[in-house]
């Protein structure tokens, strides 16, 4: 396994992006792994590594490079100080900003022999669920498959809601949703489904029974659901297998 860090220059500063891919057999389809709100931590690296061992070139950017790239949520902080900081970081990002980051990543990987940027997928968790949704709509020819796991803000009344561009999607979109999720309520999911059902895009919305927001992450302790987490891996890997096959 090859693991390295690269700095990608943007107009906002250098975006550190962690790269993981098998050490032989490339070039590999690219998967852009978009972090969740608690920040860049070991848990995300482990998940990116699991994707890479399945035969993908995984790029894991630190989306907080504009504000505080060293931020990691302290789950044990009972004063809420760490969570307030997290929401400040999270709310500094927009679908448009993250799409510019994704474009920079794809441009930088063009010259990497190990990366096949013609076959690209994205996956986003929690705050990055809408980013993954927006990305496949904004880069319909580049991104063949995208997954949003317990994504927030997927269908809102804001002008930049990602569902508004969904009609542009040419690939396959998957939404994995928690049954109990105060950050992504069933009402939003129902509105999303109603909107997408009027388009011709290939999508699936799946509700994971008896799960809470963040159920795929072991560090979430009581919210972690190991059976559902393994199902989510099955769904994501099969999604990419269908859409990112190498000829």
C-alpha cells in the first residue's frame, strides 16, 4: 500500500490531501473521500485505507484547510466548546467551494500514473453528503458514481441546495440514511425522493433501520452500528464496482 500526503495549491491556500492506493496493478479508479464535520482524524484514514485495499486510488482532502486544518472534535468535551468550533468550521464550507476543491484534486491527479481520473467516484459523510451529491451533478462526465452517507442539507430551500442540479447527473447516486437522524430528518429525505423521482437519474435512497446519525463511525461509540456499518461498505463497494470498472 502506498500512502502519502500532497499539498494542492488553491486560491485559498494549500489543501493537504492524503493519498492511499495499492502499490502495484494501477492505474486505479479514483475515489475522492470527503470528510465529516469532526475533522481529519485517524478513523478517516482507516476508512480511506479500506477503500484503497479494494483497488482504488483514494484522495482524502482536509476540507478545513481554509480555517483550521488541525481541528478535531473532542467527543468528550461536555462544555460544547469543541462542537461550537466544529459548526463554525462546517458552516464555512459550501457546495461550490468544495466543488472547486474537487476540481483542483482531479487536475492534480492528471499527471499521476497510478490514478485513472477518467473513472472517478466520490463518497461523503454527514456534512459532506451534500458535497458528494453536488460533485456528481457538477462533474457529470468525470464522476461516474457518488455516495452520500447520513448526509445533511440534501434538499433545502436554499439557492445552492444540491438537489436543484440533480438533473445533470449522468452516473449513479446512492443515499444511505439513518432511520433516526435529527440532522437529516425523514421529511427532508421524503422531499428529496419526491424531487428525484421526477428526474431520469439513476439513484437509490436506503434507510438503515435502527440507526442514528453517524452510525458508520466506530468512534461514535453508542451511535456506532457495526452491522449497518458493514452493510454501508457493501453498498459503496458494489456501487463503485458497477461504475468504475477498468476496461
